[in-house]
C-alpha cells in the first residue's frame, strides 16, 4: 500500500524539490496550501488558514507521515518586534494546529519530520564545531529554533516518532540563498561580507531531500540531526569561489560590517556571524553526502 506524506510549505523551494523526490520514491504526496489549488494526478492539495486556526482535517487523517517545512523567511525583512513574532509563529502555530487534530482524533503517524535550523547554535563566529548536543544560544535565532523544536516535542508526546532536521544554507538552482546572491556576482559586483571569517555551513538541495527521505524511512532516526557539510567554508571562501565561477577575482573586496548593520539592522548578524556544525550524527545513520566539495556543488546549481 502506498504511504502518504503530507507537506507543510510544500510549494516552497525545498518543498517542491522534496515533492519530486518523494514521488520518485513511491510515496503519494499531499500539500497544505493557503490558496485554492487544483489536485493533479500525483498531488492532493488541502486548505489551511493559520490566521483562522483552520485546517482541513482530512489532510491529517489521511497522512502516514507529515513533513513540516512551513515558515516565513528569516532574512526577507528587517527584524522588527512584529517581524520576529511572525517568524516564530509561522513555525510553531502550524505544529500546534496539527497536534490538536492528531490528539482530538487519536490519530497516529509513522513519523513527524520537521525542519529546524543550525541557527539554534546562535549568531556566533568561533572555531567550535557544534554537535546536536551543543546547548542552544540565547539570541533571537537560538530562541526561535528552541521554540520551534519544543513545538515538535508536543508531537513526540503523542508517542509519534519525531525527527528535527537542523538545516544550514541550502544551495539550489535559481532558488533560496543562491537566488539572492548570484545576481550581484553575475553582474561582477560580488564582495566579501564583513570580515569574511564567519563560517557558512551549507548543504546541497539534493542531499537535503535525501536526508528527509532517510528520516521518513529509517525507523531508528529520532531527535535532532544537523543537515550541513562539515567543512571550513567561510563567507570569504564562498564569495571567492562564486566570483571565480563567473570569471573574475574579488581578492579582498569587502562590504564593511557597519554598512550591513546600517541597512539590515539586527538581521545583519544572520550574514555576519556563523560557525561550523558536525554532520557526524546523520552520517552515522548510513547517510552519505553526494556533495561535499563546495565548488562542485555550486557548479551543479549554476550550470
């Protein structure tokens, strides 16, 4: 019997890619959407409205797995008090709504897999390599991710296997991080941000999707897993490789930290800070990264 995977955030960058991979692996896919969408031969759409606290319960009752990807972009707008609230609630409220449906209907799942982020370790630059046992930070990113994961723990309290995928910067073709930064590099205006010494934990979209497949299929997986390549990539090394791929050298061209702070406010820490994370735990499940070389990963996204 075909197993059904319900996605939140299924129409976003990661969600669209994961949908294709799920279908390739023989799953049926359902997607929760805020807008009316017509079903296709392969995808069933269900309506939800977080503002009205509404969800089509059939989406939950028909699911074998749920993958939670929904959430407002971290670096889309300045971090005003209101924006911070939106960022947090866009991640936690969907889980609370799903939890209520599961509990009220005594519905079980094979697994609940949620996105999380390496931001749980905070906007800090150090040589430390963070593992899943590293204590969460007490800044905005750290607290947001903590609350995000605490929401997932409510699902775990229903004796449903839960997995939290702490994701780094995702590299994909014409999407996500690269969609934001490549126009300037392509135009010849690429530059190092701040000191350039901040680490940039990254993962290729293909590898990230395979981690989600692993989390769904491997019944031994439970708890948090870092989803980023363990290497020494910094903003400086990333910027230099990108510039080289477009045929020029940026050498030591930098955008000073104070300029970024002026334009981005508090949100500037998201691009000016960063530290390494360990991928040992996910690799111990038998998972192998296809992309561990940054240049090759970027070429696959830009070609």
